[in-house]
C-alpha cells in the first residue's frame, strides 16, 4: 500500500508534497525581533531535509508579546527583509513556508532556557506583562496587568498588522497561536480568565478574543492561502479548558474559515498533570477531526516514521508535526521516506548520497 505520510495534501491553493510538518520551535536567537542567519539555516535545513511544511517559531506581534528578549517578531516593517530571504529559500526547496503569530501574555518576559528560564525584571531587560486577569503563571512572580478594552484592541490590531507583514514576507501558511498557556489560551481557560465583562465567564465570552483576532487576520490574509489555529486540547488541570470545549471551538473556527486545527495540549498552569507517552496527544487530534469535521495536525512524542505513517493512514490526523525529533534530525523527511520505501526527490546537491 502506498505511503499516506508521503501523499500530497491540498489545502486551498497550496499543495503540501507530504504530511510531514516542522512544528514551530523557539530558537531564542533573535535580537529586537530580527531573524538572522541562524534562522535561515535552521529553517532552511528542514526544507532541504524533505519536510512538506515548515512553520516558523512563535513570532511576536508586539515587543511585549515576546516570550524572551531573543524571540522573533513582526511588529515592524523592518523585520520583513530577512524573513523574505528565509521564505524564498524554503520555497526553492519545494517546501511551504509557514509562520506562527503569537502573543505570550503572562508568560512573557523570561530569559532563554540556557539563561535560566527565569522571569526578567525591567532592570534585567524584561517588561510588564499583560493577561486577561491579574493572575500570574507562578505564585511567586509579579501579577500581570489585566488588559482593558484599549489593551485588547491593541492586541487585535497588532495581529492584523503582523499578518499584513507576513504576506509581504512571503509566508504561504499562517497559524494563530492559541495554545500552550499564551495570551489567547489564557483568555480561553477559566483558570486564567476570571473577567466579568464580555471577554470572561461563559464559553462564548472566553472565545470572543480569538474570534476577533481571526477576523482581523482574515482581513489581511489572502483568502486562497491556508489558515491554521494551534490549540491546547486540554489544560490537564481540574476546572480548566477541556476537550469538549476544544471540539466546540473547532466547529466554530471551521465555520469561520479555519482550514486546520494544530492539536497540542497543556502549558497553561504550572500544576498541570500530563501523562506523557508516545502519541499521547493523538487521540485529541482524532476526536476533533471526527467531531468537528476539520483537518487536524497531531504532535507530541511522535518520533518514528511508522508512528507517523500509522497516524495518517488510520485517519487520526491529516498532518504530523515534529518538534524535538526534527531538532535531532533535520533530514527527517528524507530519512522517513527511505525507511518507508518511498522514492522522493532529494536536493540535487545531495543526490549522490541517496543510494
């Protein structure tokens, strides 16, 4: 039977050559939001390595939306030029360049992992963080500032303008980051959102911001290009966001024009209890795909070609996203093709090593 992992996937005007996607992964290697040669080589090598879709790390829509001072950003037109060279190279290798637009909310203003992953005070290069409610991620850190209406409007406008720049930079897929405890997820979950206005309380109110941001993004994003949302299917914590709400949100997002749900989980609260294991998030992707009748991407401790093949061929998800495994192996697409007995095109410069 032919490999389903290496079958093409058409989403709107874009055809992915296979179902292998490089998950957005922070590199903590930028300066003032600017990409550099590290990002070109990091993302470009995954394109030469055979993946069909390469999604750039969480790219902040504003300076205060960064996780760390070294995050990439798209709050300025000046950021566009280097990104254009990255997208151009990815396309030249037969892959599709994607970007994840994000705002980290209360989880912002922390140092890079190798610098301690600690909350930065303003005199250490940090900044004031914002959130739906004045509740910190950790009890021992300063509470974020609860966004007022003006602040919410700014976030929406920042996503809109970043989308306009993403189009100019040459991205062909855009993902809105609504997962992992960052700002949009903070609004979704009652554990971090205790607002009493139209953005808090009921399910309809808690999903309001992500829908308003979607509308703003759609006003700038070409209708023929794919639009994705990444969600955390569950908070893995009592009283938090759950799979039933994720299914309901996915149905609404599909209705409003989202093409695929990138299904992850967790990240909202420090007391989460995640039962880690191979494919541990795949059932969420499968459930959302079946019940919301939308394309899904599966992610999380998927490390082998056969695992990925089984996920796609059994209809559990339409794409498989690789993070850590793609850090270990930039040539994941070429290697998986070899393991599954699929003949794929290699970069001409590497062809002498194919057999």
